[in-house]
């Protein structure tokens, strides 16, 4: 395969990883608000998301710096996509009263 095609596929894989990582972070935060054990949920989610992402980066990069950087670029683009899809954070009346709301 040509190098350009490989880097494109690696970027798409990074994009997928970013959307999955930040999508599951959003899901965790939504579930954590109503969970009986939010600390366990947050720590478990953090460990799972991070280990899957780092392992995927390791295997996708395969020791090549260009692949690693393109995967990271896709990951960051995935973050921007998720921020755009999810929207602004939810503000509560308490946050508005204390002045901490955006």
C-alpha cells in the first residue's frame, strides 16, 4: 500500500478512537449524575477508556512517528466532532447563582 493511503487510514482510525473515547466520556458523565456509586463508575470508565485508547495507539503506530502523529490528529478531530455533536454543557440554577456558569 502507498504511504499516503496508510496515513489516511491511520487518521480515520484515530478519528474513530477520538469519537469513541469522548463519546464514552460523555456517557459516563451522564450516568454518573444518577449513579449510586459514581466514583467507581468514573474510575472504571477512565481506566477502560485510557487502556483501550493507548493500546490502540500502540498497535496503530507500529513504531512509526508519522503514523502516531496522524492517529493523534484524527483523535483530536474526533474530540472536536463530539463537542459539536453534544453541544454546550448543561447549566443548573445553582451554577448561575454562584457565578460559575458560562
